[in-house]
C-alpha cells in the first residue's frame, strides 16, 4: 500500500508513514492493484491504431486491432483505440487491394 500524502510504499497495517510522518487513515490507503489498474493500457489496441495509420502495414493493423478488441472485451480498456485501428486498417485494406486489382487487371478498351 502507499501513503496518500507522500506516495511512498507502506507496510501492511502501518499506522504512521515512516517517510513523511503522516498518520495513515484506513480510508486513505491506496492499494497497489488500484494504482496498476489506472495505469494499465491496451498495447494491442495502440499498436493496431499505429499500424492502421500506415498504409502498407495494414495487415499488422488488422491483427493487432482484432487482438486489442479481444483484450478490451475482457478488461474494458482501449476499446476506442482498437475500433479506430480496425476501421483504418480495413479502409487501407480495401484501398490497397482495389488499387492492386485495378493495376494488374487487363484494360479492355
């Protein structure tokens, strides 16, 4: 647990912070899990968004965005990033595949 006043690590059951001398109230204690949950991010969604913005890496954007959506479904973290990455990756997939098909298809006039 951490002291609410100075933020230093406290022993479980501490009444006084040994670092700053503040009296530790049970209601003021912040657990490590709560602090970790606040700082947790969805790296898959972030990577999906980044790769989704790069046209020729759209396939990586698709993979990471889908993985980010699955992770966000469990943890409720990074859903918007994963969806935006998926939309961008899908857009570039359609654009690039259409361009390739049109470029390599024979033109009949």
